C-alpha cells in the first residue's frame, strides 16, 4: 500500500521512456497525467530544446495539478534555463536518460567507470528512432550536413575539406568498443535486443545485455523525491552546477530584477 500523500502530477517525458513511464504510472501513488515529447528534441541546439520544453511547461493548467515532473536527464544542458512559473518543477539529478534507465546516479557512475567506451541502447531508444520532420529540419546534424555523403560535402566545401569533415563525423564511433542493451522488463519481445546485438557485430564491438532499474522513474511519479531529485519552486529556474549535484535552482532574472520576495520557502536550491 502506498503511504505517500496523493497529489495530481503532470509528467512531461521524453519519448525514450514511453513504455517505462507507462509501467511506473500504473503503480504510482499519485494521479499522473503524462505527455510524451519526441526523442529528437535532444538533437536541437540546447536553447531551442529548452524553449520547446518551456512552452509545454507553460501550457500546464495550474488549476489541475500540484506539481510538474520531468522524465529527462540534464541532457547536454537542454534543460538549462527551464523556469518554474506557477507550479513546482521536479527533475532527477541525472546526466541523461541512461541514469533513469539504470535506476540511480550511483549505478550510472559505477557503470561508466567500469565500462568506458560503451554505447547504450534501450527499447525506447530504438523504437522512437524516427524524428518528426520539423525537428529533423532544425537538428544540428541536418543544419551542418552531418548526414551528407562525401560527394555532397565535396560539392559544397571541396574534396580536401570534405575528407576532413567525413573523418570528424565518423570519429565519434571510434571511442566505443562495447554496445550495452538496457533491459528494463517492459520490452514486447527480443527484437530490440537482437537489433542491438547485430549492430554491435557490424561495428566489431562487444555486446552485453544489462539489467535496467525503474526505481528512479517510480520515485519520480510517486513523489518520493529524495536527494536524487531537485525541486524547483515557482520563481526559480534550472541551471547546471558542474559538480556531483549536476543541477541547481536560482532565481529567475525577472525576480532578481524586481527585487521581489521569494515566492515560497527560503532555500534557493529547493532540494528535498
């Protein structure tokens, strides 16, 4: 039996967690309304990703909900500058989606320390690989021709520069030697594991299936917000810390400019 206080929670989630989010919502202590956003938002410049998330956040009806939770990691600063205006905002202290799929920041760090050079995949990552056209058009890769052929780059930049660009674009994969498929228990069958294994074989990488953990996502929807979460009060915004805390909340510029009183509480970090 759930012992936590019930609340009405709006969950804004990356599409990567579609199956996992539905699973934890089914067991949630709270009433949860979820909205999934395209995985491709991560491919936009950080400011544009934040603007899209802010628009969705601002569209949440404050009369219907007690708080807004984000099933997102900090994701290359795509949440930097996100502002809580009328409702508290809750985010996991997570580098990216891998933390949420592994269940804790501690396990994330242990996995990365013990297995450097690993490329991670999950059911949701593969299932939602196709992005909407409007996001594709704005993505960093598309705007900078990172999907272009050698011939296309040579026509635009010349052969010498095209060779350099192709080398730079392919260089990222050189840092990997292992592909890990995170199995969280919500997969419909083994199709995504097989796809990941085959991709690892094509690339000449080792393959491993590792156990996922939905603890962090469950705590997010249950309102069990321990030290692995940041609660941002209205009048504050998310900013990176560049340390183990990962994120903090600070007064929004408007509040600072007005010299206004804090809307609630006295601790600008607002973590519980």
